[in-house]
């Protein structure tokens, strides 16, 4: 019979809140909305988002660049820390201990040290005059892609070029090259050793081994307007309208088409990453929805989770520590920032558990018969579900109203593997991972 090997919850300090609704078989719990934030101004919008150690950097155009404290969004929500830029801030990107901020106009690239993520320190900046046609287009989003020593910068406009900056010395960044003509570059994605894929009216492959003289070595998908583009290992994914398309780029200059598929709504941005299990995940944000696919096999994407009723026009996606951050372009006093969580990802706290003033107490123990031990300080309605890492529901049970004190749930016989436990008590919800293994 399986035994439980990993941390199990103990719930305490809770008081009943609001109406209780048990789990429904119709609920989609593999992607959850954790928190939102807005500056309350319908004229400013979340254009680009980045994050480090729980501090969020949100570029809001003429609304400036906000630093937000989102270290514990489930418990404390999102709070404002500082406004460090006040005008024309259209892009934000974090890598290692540096924050790259994009502007429209002179001094349009600034680099901050975020070794202390709540207090960025400006270390370098450079300015390049924009194409006059870009200045006529109004609000645009700055997109970044980085290699080891180069930063590729686009504005996502009809007349946009890709600008190449040498950032080997972050205190002294310099523009070294550019490429592009109308109808303009939307996004770019770098892949080693020296290739850049540009999404435009077609996908163009640039050799940037000499960044001062980028050379277009091939193109494909011509006649289609490509919006978002990402690479991860040997896979390239690009989007057009409501479709995603995948290529094998084991040979970077000879992409091999693997397949594509139509989604229900327009796609605005994508993000691709490897998870801890080695799978390759694709995050897709579009009109009114967010969806996650397993694209380990690029020719056969598998949907792992989806959530609807999100931004009408998300602009950038950022992932870190198990949280998903999405900026929202629509304005109109709706949230400028959304924080989500995919239950297949483990949330990694930025501080130690002892530093967290929280109502969860974690217990490490091994149970003979499978059981989950927890305690309630006050009477509460309790229900729980177990999900596989793919997001599929394996078991659920409604325990009804329980009194204060310790309780034990006897779990059914489960297949060996990793599960996510999702428990509800009144309006509160809690989750942790359980590992079942056969003795």
C-alpha cells in the first residue's frame, strides 16, 4: 500500500469566512488566479512585466515603472513599493541581477542593478533616436531578448527595427547594430550560437555573429503577420492571430516544420520554459484566457491547464519561482497586473518559512495508513482534491462541517507518483505536493 513521504499540511488560525462551496466537477483548478493589481488610472496600462525575488517591475508607459511587493501574493496581495520612472516606460526585463528598462525617445535603454530587488540602482544607460514613423504610432511595447553579452530590443511596431546593444559591461551599454524594414519587427528570439529569429510579415533568420552587421540568412512563413516568437532548446514557436506554429531548429538555419494548431481566441504573447521534471512548457496568453501546453514533443502539444476571464489584451508573460505574471494592456480601470499559478509548478518562497507570518504550518512525517493530519482552530467546512501533475483530477471529497481540533483524512489507495493536494476551508484554500510510493 502506498505511503506518503512528503510535507503535509496543518491548518490553524482560521475563522469561518463567507459562504462555503464544495468542489465541483466543473471547476478548473490546474491554473488559478492568485492576485491582481491596478494603479487605478484608466489612461495607463500594464505594458511589460518582470520580477526578481518576489518584487515585480511593471512598465506602464506614461504611467512610469512601478516596483510592487508580491512576495506573498496568496496572503498579502500586492503592495506598492516605489515609482522609479515616471514617463515613457514601455519595457522591463530581468536577468540575473540586472533590470533592463526600455523607453521611447532618448535614454531609451536603462540598466539597473537589482541585487537588492526592492531598491534598484541605476548603473548604465544609452540613447538612440527613434525612427520618426515609430514616434507617430503612439504606445508600443518594448520586447527584449538576450544572449550572453547582447540585448535585442524591439518596439513591436509596423516600422520597428531590432536594435542590438552590447551589454557585456552593464554600466556602459552601447548600440552596436540594427536590422529591419517595414512592415516592421514585432518580437525576436535568440538561439545559440549566433542566430536571431525575427517575427514580422514572415520569420527572418539573422546571423548576429558580427552584431554590428547582422545578416539575414533565410526566411520562411512569408506573407503571414507573426506576432510573438519564442525559442527553447531545439524548438521554435511563433504565433499568428489565433494560431501557434512549431519548428524544430536543431539546425538553426534550416527549421523543420512540426505542426500547428488554432486556438479559440487571439494570441498576444507566449513564454516557453523547461520545468523541473524536464518537460518543456508553453504559456499562451490571449483574448480573455491563459493556457499552458506541454510541448516536450513539439509535434504533439498537450494542454495542461487553462483559465478564462483574464486580460482582453495581455502584453507580456514572465515566470519565476512557480508564479506567472501577466501585464494587461487594456486599461479601463481593470487590473494592470495578474499573478497566476499552475498547480504543476512548485512555488518557491523568497524568504525562509520562519520569516513568513503565515497560518500554514508544515509537518514532515510518514504515515502508516495513508492519511492527512491537520487541525482547525475554529469550526470550518472542509473539502479537498488530489490532482496529478498534468492537472487531471485524481480524487475529491467533501468533508462537510468539522469542529475545532485535530483531524485525519484517510486517503484512498493511489497510484504511485506526485500529486497536488488542494484543500478548501470556507473561503480559504491551501495546496501542497504529496508523493505516493509503493513500499
